[in-house]
DNA sequence: AATGAATGAGCCTTCATTCAT
DNA sequence: GATGAATGAAGGCTCATTCAT
C-alpha cells in the first residue's frame, strides 16, 4: 500500500485502484488521464493525490497489489505442497485463475505495464523477483527429487514456463478474454512437462 | 517502407529509423521526442515529416521493417528446409540472431511496442500473423511426418514456443544484453522439444 | 454562450472574450495567438480551454454574442414598432450604436470574420440569417402598408440596405473610428429611402 | 506587376497568379499553401519566389491586377461618357461583368482579401482609392448637372453605391455564383437611384 | 532560370499537478 | 479530508522560405 494511504479511507483507496485498472485497460497507461480515473472512481481530481503520490504511483500500486496476490497464492501453495509437480500445477492454475477472474487487470498487467518509464519497469522486475525465485526453487527441488529430468538449465526452464504462461494470457486477452483461462492449466502444464518432441527423435540435430 | 519514402533519400530514411530506435530504446515510445530523433539523425525536425507521416508512423515503420526481416529470414528457411526439426531450429536461431545483433531494436520491439495506442498493437498483430502461421505450419508438418509427438494442441505448442523465445529475449535485454543471444538457440530448442519432465513421471497428476 | 462556460466563472469567460476581441482587432484571427489572448485576459493558457473548445470557438463565440446582441436589439424593436419606417430607422440605429460603442469588436466583425475557415463563415451566415429575414419582413410589410414604393425586389433592397450599413461601418473603422457612428443613422436612413436620383430623371436610361 | 517579374517569363508569372486565385478561392489566404499554388501552376515551390517576393506579394499582386482591371474599365468609361447616369450604369455593369466572369477571383477579392495583415488591407485601400474618387466625381458631376437630387452627402452616397455593389457580389458568391451577375446591373442601378421610399412619405420621421 | 529537399521558427493544445476554499 | 478550477510546461506538426544542384 502507498505510504500515504494507510491513514486514510481504505475504501476510497481501492475505488481509485479499481478505476485505474478499468481506465488503463481501455486506454493504456499514457492514455489514462488522472481526471478520468478520478471520475470513474467518483472522486475529485485532487483527491487522487491524497492517496497516491502521482500517476506513476497509481500504476505501480496496481501492479504491486496484483503481483503480490499471485505471489501470495503461490507462496502458500509452495509451502503447503512441497511436491514440485503439484506445486508447478498449482502455480499455473493460480496465475490463470487470478488473471482469468479480472480481464481488465490482466490487460494492464500484460500489456500496459511494459510501457511507461524504465523506472516503473525496474520496480515491476523487483516485484516479480520472488515469483521467479520461487519458480526456480520448484525446479531445483524437482531435479533433486528426480521428478524432473536431470540435466537442464534451470533459468532456461524458468523462462520457458514463465514465457508460456505469459503468452497464454496474452493470447487469451487478445482474443477478447472469451474463454475460461483457468481451463488452460492442464494442457499447458502437460506441454511444459513433455515438450513437443518424441523421445527417440530428440538427438537428431 | 513508408509510402512517403522511396522517392527520396533512402539513406536519410534509414538514418531516421536508426535514430528512432536508439531514442525509443532509451525513452520508450511516448518519451521519444520527435525533436530528439531528428537531432540524433542529424536532420531538422521538419525533415522527419518528409519521410514519415507522423510519430506513430515512425514506430510502425521500425516494427514493420524488423518483423519483416525476421519473417523473411524464416520464410526463406522454411522453403529451404521443409524438415520441421531443422526449420524450428533455424527459426529460433533467426529470431535470436536478428535481435541479438541490435539490442536497441530488440528493446523497442519487446518492450515499447506494447504500449502506444491500440491501433498500433493491432498493426503489430497483423504483422506477426504470418510468423505465427508459419510456426503452426511447421508444427503440423512435424506431427504429420512423425518427428513431433502426436497428440498436442498446435496452438498451445505455438504459444509455448513463441512465449519462450519472447521471454528469452526479454531476459537478455533486461540483464543488459551482455551475453550472446544466439548462443541460447540450442538449449532453448532442446528445452522446447523435451520439456522439463521425465518420460515416466508425466502422468502422475 | 459556449456550452462549456455557464457552469464556471462567467466573469472570466467574458474577460477572455474581451481579450480575444482586443487581440484579434490588432492581429486578425490568424495572427491572434491564444497565449496572447490568455495573457491579455490575465489567465493561464490552459484556462482558455476551460471556457472554449478551441481557438475557433473563441472567434465564433465573439461573433455569436455580438450578432445576437444586434439581433436581440432589433427583434425587440421590430416587435415594439411594427411601423416599417420606424423599424428600419431603429434597426440602422441599433446596428450603428452597438458597433459604435466598441470599435475593436466592429473591426473583428467586419474585417476578421470573413477570413478563417469556410466552416466559420458558414456559421456566421447562419447567425446572420434571422437578421436578414427580419429586414425582409420589414420591407414586405412596408410594401403592403404602402409606406415603401410598390414594385421593387425585396432581396435587392435588402442587399442595398445591408451593404450600405456594412460599408458605412467599414469606412468608419478604416478612418480610425474617430467620429460618432450612430450619428450616421439619419443621413443613411434618408439616403436609403430616397436614393440618389431625382424623381423626374429616373427613367432616362 | 511585381518588380521582380518583368524581366522573366510573363506566362509563368500569370500562371502562378491564376493558380493563386484558384487555390485561395478554395482555402482562403491563410489556407493557401505556397506549395499548392506552385503545384497548381505547374512549377516548383522555389520558382514562385523567382516571381514574387513572398506569399503576401502574391495576394497583393492578384488584387492589384484585378482592381486595376476594374478601374481601367471604369476610367475608360468615365472619360468616354461624362454623362453621370450613364457612367454610373456602366461602372456597375463593369464591376459585375469583371467579377461575374471569374467567380474564383471574386471570391478572393470579396472574402479573402479582408483578412491577412493590416499592411495588406492598407495596400488594398490605396488601390481602391482611385475607384472611390472616380465614383465621387461622378456623383458631384451628377449633382452639378442636376441629374441627381441636390442635397446629399457625396460620401454617404458613395458608400451606399459601393456597399450595395459589394453586397450584391457577396450574395452572388455565397449562393454559389449560379446566376448571371451582370443581369443584376439594371435592378441595382434602379434601386440606387430611387431608394425604397415613396416620395410623399419620406419626411415622416 | 528552375528545382524541390531541407530547414526550423512558431503555435495550438493537452494534462499532470497544485492550492485556495 | 475533499474539491475542482486553475496552472503552465511541454511537444507534435505545419509551412513559408532558402539554397545547393
């Protein structure tokens, strides 16, 4: 939460966040005027600045809250289910479920975040780091316990997993978020485990 | 190429494009002032508008030229190497090589494109379509010729491949483009074929 | 009044209008910079856009207010004085009095309106229509009641009257608005009624 | 003719003038880009500046040539026909005929001249002065020879005549220049001589 | 003389942010 | 705390004019 917020009306704080997500989903970060966010939230322009330092702070707050949601869910899963296969499955499911419930939020997270200033991207990267580290821990544990095949570069695997999840969400958003994103969990999970090759053809090149 | 260009000085056209890539890499699309692009290209502000309709046209042209480079390379590979495994390998290699040669361009393509107006994103999607379709053709052919394992959803596989490539480039950019991106070809290719699982553990969940 | 205005500070709205008249009188429509109008009105540049949609809206508003002033005055006179001769006299007097009080306004109305985009001229023509129609009603009534000579084309008479008024104002402006414009009422009125000819010489050609 | 012109290709000089009239008729003075005038004239942008000092010089030249046409015609008429009634009739006829032949020119003269900088308007006024003086000479002569009624202010009469002619041309332009302007000569001439009143009602107010 | 690519000063407009009420 | 009118810096784009060829 923004340092400023806390002492104030939490309901209004969240109303502004929700409004920001809605407006940014339609217009992107740069297209989202503070005035429109304020109107959407039902507050005056100036009120926004009682809860957020500036426009960038709104975006960062949106991201922080969302990412922490995903991460909290996943952390909980990791703690509860040290079984790497299950943990991976739950992580994908958690990601898809969280974003699948709120397409506007997904749009902001996937599409609009990546713009804006380098400073923001840096902050987003910081926020994602625990997520990435957790993913790597799952992978290492899986290799150690022998449920994943032995010799592969954990970072490359992590990028494949994250990239695949990301692109799956992107495709879902781009087609208008019409189908159930969570339903993609199993096929995506399966594809990540098996790859596209046949065991006996893999060393051909 | 922009319709306006052609009849004029091609060198200047490309100088402006290069300058735009450089400036956008640093400041993003919205942060890139036309005046700075012009100065970087060594021309007057007004000259930019002799070669491009407006600022958006500059960005779209950068993307068009880059994407078409990647696609042309890949199309050529596809025609020459109908062998799906090889084609996939070459496609990844082509993607990494093209972007690996020009980190600024990669930054613009990966990060800054996704901002700006929906109209631009739509255009980018249109430009990427041939790429995606080609990828799917390779996958279908691979299934038919039996070099890929039989039952998997081609679209999910395509998203995994594209997402993995994308995320690999992102990671490379984010760490400062310090290592050789093309060197990622083999491990990424291998990871996509094998997945992370062990053959005998796959049906456990 | 501009749709935007009303809910806001009416004094500021009029201050900007007055400033616009002053600046346009000196520099013409195209020469009048919004920044200079703002400074003249004692507000910030952006404030102008709280009261007017754009620069064109300022000009149109100036014209709308002035023309409606002239028309309101005249309409009132028409209602009150159905006597055509008197109505005509009052109409001329009203026109001269309104503009005579504010030479800058007259300058804008007479000289600078006619430039700018065709769209504006169209709007001005729309605004003038009631005025022209009223003039024609006076003429028709005068013919019917027999105070004007019978067979003349009402449109030609209307153009003579309007053209004469217009040119009288022009001449007054051009010589620096040094004399009392309203004092021209009687001689102009007289001239329009009598023409320049002698009764017995009129059919000579 | 522009001082620059004379030594050069007179055909090209006139081509540019004609082009300027055409373009200004459509877009007005400020809307008429030099580049468009050049293209319409079939010359390069730079060539325009071999024949005219600058854009303003083009407009002034257009006006000078046109006005001098009208004046030359009228001067000739005045010299030839010292009979005031006939001279007035011919003057109106000349004015209507000259402009009636070239609606584009009329549009520029009537509508677009009045904009632009005060400097231009000053020059136009200078050019019109002989015309106005001639009109006054006709009026004075008419009074002296007794073909006009005796006591009226010559300047007011002049303004009525000029204003009526002007407004008649304006109305003709505004309705699309669809009818024969020269045909307005007789009714306008008649109206100016007789006025709108009846002899016995004139002193009522 | 003719060209037209290049120039760059100039201006309207937007919108994040402030602050008096 | 809340308001929203006011601010003013900033930037994309136009177009008259120049000058090397």
